[in-house]
């Protein structure tokens, strides 16, 4: 049997995906659909980054998460054995975690699977709100750290930019991913709107500008190839 090819799996390539332009596709669970931004490995057992939508009342059967799971709730309420997680909740479930997730009102999630190996990682549940932001790199730019542990390379935060702000140019030596949560920004001539996902390869540079303001999910330090 021929294995399906990887989807945008080469981390040495710049990738830009505008999820608003993508169709939804079915998952193994009724009422749960997804838009796969990248996948490496088997279709239902590989490393995956997706936007996932639960219809009201839909659920997944209990299942484990080898190499961990990361979730940012974009809309609605996502639930599992740990409780209800409303929009703005960030979850990191370490390797070995299992649950039976569901959503009574429906929800939309940004999800990463099999990207956090190591059972000693800290389990995270945090709500993104104004109290968690701190000044960062330049006037009009703030961030809220969601995940950072000295013994692991990944760093995750939400970046918030005020209107008419430009970031300093940065070189991402170990790669970086952005997902636009609200608003819009530009990277040179490239426009990034709500739902846009960008993966910058290791060693690349970028500078962002926003006219009306924006907020971004940012993950860095995790794409080095050696």
C-alpha cells in the first residue's frame, strides 16, 4: 500500500497558508472537521499542525497523545476530562496524556500533534488575557509567554502589535511559525490575515508591519535540522 505523501513537511522551505481559503475535510470522528497545514508521516499518526472544528455536541473517543499535543482554542468551548476550555485557552498536554475531548456548543481550535516529545514536560493550561502581556522588543509590541522550559528548545507566545507598528528585523536561526489570531499584518509584500499560517525556515529573516493592529501565535526554536 502506498503511503500518502507528506504535506508541507520540508522545514527548510518557507510555507504560507491562508486557512480561510481552504476547504474543511472530515476527521475520523463524526462532526469534527479539519484543515491540515502540515503533516509528516502517516495520515492519522504523523506530526500534524491543523485548524480543527467541532460541531455542537461532537466528540472524539478516548485516545492517547504520543509526543504530546498543543491546543489554542480560537472560538467556542473545548472540553475534556480536565474541564471546559473557552476561547483564548492554551493547552499543552505532554507525552502520554490521554483524553476524550468534546464540545457541547462547538469550537474551533489551532492544534499541533506529536511535536512535544518527553514525559517530563510541564502540563500547561493558561488563558490568554490582558493581565498576561508584557512589553516586548519595541514600543507598541507586547507578548504573553505560553510555554518555555530551559531544557526544551520550543518557545511559544502570543504577540500583540498596536496599529502602525513595525517589528525590528529578526533572524530566526532555528525557524519560527506564526498564526494570525486577529487583525492583519505584512511581511514585505506578503499580506497575512486572520487565519494565515507561516513557517519560516531556519536562518531566514523577517520584519512585520501592521496598519490596524494584530495578534499572532508565535512558536520558535523548534525547526533546527541539526
